[in-house]
C-alpha cells in the first residue's frame, strides 16, 4: 500500500520515472490513471488518488492514459522484495496461472481458500485476483494490437481472454477504445509467420553486459546461445514449447530489451513474457539498490563501475535446481559441459515446424525435463554416483508433484523442502531461491568465489563475520553478492567477470 501520499505526489510533480509501475496516479477530474512520470500537466493534489496497481485503478473506474501508457511501465519490484503470500500470488498471476487454473487453482497453490486470498489481495493491492489477471490480459492485448499483425481474434485468446465479447468489453472499459481503434496506432510489425516481437521495458540503469556475460558463461549447447548482444534459448511452457531471442540494448541506449518469440501455442505468450522479464530482473529498482550498497566503502567503487547489476532469473525452476546440483564444487565450464552432454542424451528435440515456425538452428533441444530425469538409471548420469542418485530422487519428486519449484513459492518453505533431499545443501537451496524466486536478500557466504571477492576489497571471509557485516546491505544482499562475484573475477585474469566457480 502507499503509506506517504505527500511523497507520492512529489514523485508526480518531478515526473520521477523510478516510481513507474510502483504506484499509479488517478485523476478524478478526467477519469484517467497515469504512471508517475506522465508528461501531461501535473494535476492538483486534491484531484488525485493513488493506487498500488493498475488493476486497483481500473476497478475504481479509471481508464488508462493513452499518452504515458501506464500499463507498459516496468512492474513493481515489491513482489520480489515480499516473500509473503501476496508477493507469491502476484508472481503467479503475472505468470498467467489464473488464466490457466482460475482463482481456485491459485488459492490451492498458496494454501488458502479463494475467498480469503481475495480478501488478502484486495486489502494489500486494491484488487482481487480476477481483476489483477484482467489487467494483465488487457496490457498483453494492447501490446499485441499495436506491435503485431496477429488477427484480432487470435490476440484475444493469446492474451488469455475466454471470449471475443469479454475481450472487446475489457479493452473498451480500460482504454475507452475498441480493438480496431487501438490497432490504428500500429507502431511495429511482427517478424514473420508464427513470430512475435515485443519491447520489454527495463528499469535503468541496466547492466546488460554483465548479465549477458553471466548467461554466456552458462549457455548449454543446443538449449542456449549468446551471439553479440543477443541471448537465445528454448522454452518449455504450460501449453507447448517455444524459443526466444533477447536483444540487449547497447551501452548508453534506452533500457529496452527486444524479445522475439516463436511459440507453438499463442496461449503461452503471457507466461513466456513474464519468465523473460524475470530472467532479466527487469522490475528491480536498481537506483535504490545502488544507493544503499554504495554507502559501504567496500562496495562503492564496484557500484560506480557497474551500476544496475541484475540478479539473473530463470525461465524454469527445475532447470535451475539441476544446474545448481551439477555446479556444486566444480567450475562453471565443467558444469556447462556436463549439462550439454546430458541434454544431448535425454533432452527432447525442438520442433516448431509443425506450427509453421522455424527455430534457430542453434536451438536444437529443450533442457532435460524432470520426468525424463526421474526415469534415468543413475549410472547414465555423469559424475559421482551419490549426486546422480540425488538428481533422480529430486526430479522424481518434481515429476510426481511432491516438490514445486516456481516463482510462487515462499523462500523459507522451499529451502526447507530442498535441504530435506540427500545431496542438496544450503548452497544449492540459496542458489535456487536467488534465481527462481528472484530473492533480493540472499547472501551465499558458503560460495568460495564470493568470499574471494570479499577478500579482494578487505571484507571478512569467515562466513559468520561476512554475514554480520552484510546486515547493512539488507534487503539487497543478493545484489551485493553479485558485486563480490564480479570483484573476484576482476582480481584474477583467469576468472571471467561475473562468472564464478560453484555457481552454475
């Protein structure tokens, strides 16, 4: 909720883009809601209401501003900062779970009744799960209407609407225009049959080169590639498969990542986009993070040298667990090589040709699925026998539904479940929380290279002492850890920047 109304109004007066997506300004005299940085004339404070989400503003009867496009702002970083039920619910709604399983499915995942979950969300973010999902669908539809050549009927279902009538009514209520009118403001064209190209706004500053380095060092052959400023990979999605190519902005260019998606099923568009945004940590608040970390003289130089570091996210939770298990006590290169061999042996081959879409020739396989790994003989899994048995055990639980690893989990609960499996320790559980949940406050003091980075700037290397010093970094210790990894890389000509031993 918005606690300081005067501070919110000052952000509107100064058009402070840092608050875009974190709250919305509704103007009672016009019936329109905007992002704080809207270039229109600032309304009088007595004529303004503030809402924590676009869905809350819509539920109150306000329409989206056509000038600042408030729904196109980066999302609120609060949902990663919050490890509670509301934060988990918002992440799952963003992934399209309500469209796939309805509110009962969302409530069941979180362990509440639909009615109680609705009360919680309404009290915290001003709208219930249906209204939040509706706002997400409307935003997706507007983007497709203005940036693609898809038929309007296809757009309705790709965005998650259950009928054309519901689609038309929602678009008119939120944008005061019909879909055809929105389409008349076309600003781009799709890249070809079966291909969608979208612009993903990212909060500035954005250390895209550092994130590309991280992904390149871990790119599994056949599943991923990095070519110049483009990262591509295969995707396993709720309804089918797909690929994405993310074109990172050049240094100094606006923080917009161009995503080119090829999907077998258009209904996978919402989860595909949400997972790409999470991979990029696009909704983080880098200025706030950097301001806090820069107060520590041990980190200040690194923050100035590389502002806007991002926590590398994930497009698939079980994949990150497997990467972490293979990455324990070995180099990044060794883990990548082993995963490449495993993928070639059991990963499903990609085939989008059946839906009229060709995939990139470098993207030949999906990452190994839990069900396939669960059926493997441990003898066929490279590496120590004990680790192989742990991999089979964990993936058997995932395939059976006894272990869920997705963005809707709460960190402490997931960590407790993970360390209950033989062969999974605190380092692995922390790495999964870091990348799958986007937890901003994980400091992996058991990581050797992180401690090497601490030593490089005069910080204690004893885990307990380092954790004690790091209290001042909370709730952004994950980002501090990225700086320490980076510093360890800079201190050795043999270790790539932002690519550390023991973190796969």
